[in-house]
């Protein structure tokens, strides 16, 4: 019998054993405490003591769920650094699976993935950076950044989530040019902020649907344990709150133990509700290898001294690294290494670098996303 597929039956057996043992333990304790004479405790007293024991025991259910569903499979991969891109997946897909946020759900992209998708469209020449003016050699002295959609490129081959971004940018097109400053300024208007929110949510939905339709999400990560632990958290918190209400209207001394136990159960339940899904859920063998490869690449690109010592061998490869480092939330190390390794005139002509550069469109879009997604 596969124990992982029969956890509910196992938990019922455990609860039955706990009830039986706790009842006999309390009975024996009372017998020994009074010189071998059993006191005529009423049924309610024993019931409250048993419920107290059950609530304490129930607090360990998340541990049982983790043991059955949260332990990761062993993989034969021990490489600390990846010097090449592990896969050719779009940066939004990599972000959705391996993004930097610890509380981000697997399969749900975030702001870094949105920015990296635009950078990827620039790198593949679907978007063109236009009219960036400088004052002298200082890279900080550039003016507004503008984008232009390359009408010579066939967008039918793009992923749906990439077309969502192009459709959004077209809405801000004036005489064929898209001003990033205009997008930022428009976020102060409710209509524009709502439109951006809808665009961002549609983009995230399409990224997730791409993973689901390709079967890669289920192939990489199993959520069953996280689902069970969240159900436990909700039910456990409800039981703990009911117990706290009940003990305030019951005069029996035994309810004190029930109250203490409900606090323990409530704490365990609250932690279960906010627990990141990576703890109770688990990677499959394929998913763990996928994540491990990209995590090793992330370790490489966020280490300035390492990427400086082993840099990419072309500007095009630098650009790819910067796109995927953005998707992984660690672009700073690559930017710093590019500034150290490449001449300023090369950097000023590099659309990917200039788009990512501080105080240019990525920060504009990040601020816009944060503003648009704030609760009303």
C-alpha cells in the first residue's frame, strides 16, 4: 500500500490511538494521584482533558503532512555554478518556476518576470530602444527612454503572454513611439492604473496557462501537501477559536488545559496558513533538477567577482545573462560586471543594458506595477 496516497486513513488511525491512550492515561493519572482510589470525575471533565490532548497532538499534523508530501527527492546534481543558460525557456517561465521571492507561488510570475519579458522582446528585436540622449560620457546623464515596436517582425510566433505586453505598449504609442515616462505619469490616473492592473494580471495568467498547457507545472512541482496543510490551517484555526469562546462560558477547571491547548493549535494553524508552498509541497525529480540548475546559474550571475573572472565571451551573451538575471531577481551583479568589462560606448549602444539601467524603464515599470496593484 502506498502510504502517501492513504494519509487520511493513517491520520484517522493516529487520532483513534491518541484518544484511546489519552483517556487511559488520564484515568490512570487520577487513580495514582489519590492513593489508588478513583475519584468520581464527571464525563465532561474527562472529555475536556481528552480534547486538550487531541488539540496538542493535532498541532503536529503539519509535520505528518510534510513527512508524507514535503520531502524532496534525491537528485544527482552537485554543481555550485552554472556558467551557461541551463535551458532555452522564456524568462517569464523561468521566473514563474524559479523566481527570487520566497513566498511566491510556483508557477506564478512576478514583477521581475514582467520586466525580463520586455527586455527579452528588446533583445530579440521585437522592440527597439529609440532616441536615448547623453550629456558627455556619464551614463547617468541620459534623458527619457522611448520604445518602438518593430513592424518588420512577425508577432504570430510569440507566446500569448508576450503579445499581451506588446498590446499594452501599443496603447501608449504616439507617432510610432512609446514613452516610458508617459506610462509612468499615466499611472496617477485611476483608468490607466486599472488598465495596467488588468494587463499585468492577464500577462501573469497567460504565463501560468502556458505552464499548465505544456504540462511543465505538474511535471515540476506537486502541490498536494500544501493543499492539505492549508486545509488543516483553516480548520485548526476555527477549532482553536471555538475552543477559546467555549472556555469563557464554562466554569470547570479542566477547561484551562483545553484553553492552553487551543492556543498551541491556533499557533500551529496560523503558521500553516502562511507557510510557503515550497515547504509542504515538493519538487518532482525533474522540477528539482530544473530549479537546481537555474539556482546554480543564479549563484554565478549574482557573484560579481565570479562573473568578472569568468565573463561571457560576447556582448550578445552578456545581454542574455542580463535578461535572465532580471527574471531571477539578481540583475545587479551582471550590470556591475558589464560596467567593469565593457567600454562605455558599447554600453551606451546596448539596448538591453540601457533599459535595465538604474532610473530607467525597469524602475519605472516596477513603480507602475506596484502602484497599479495596490488595493483600492
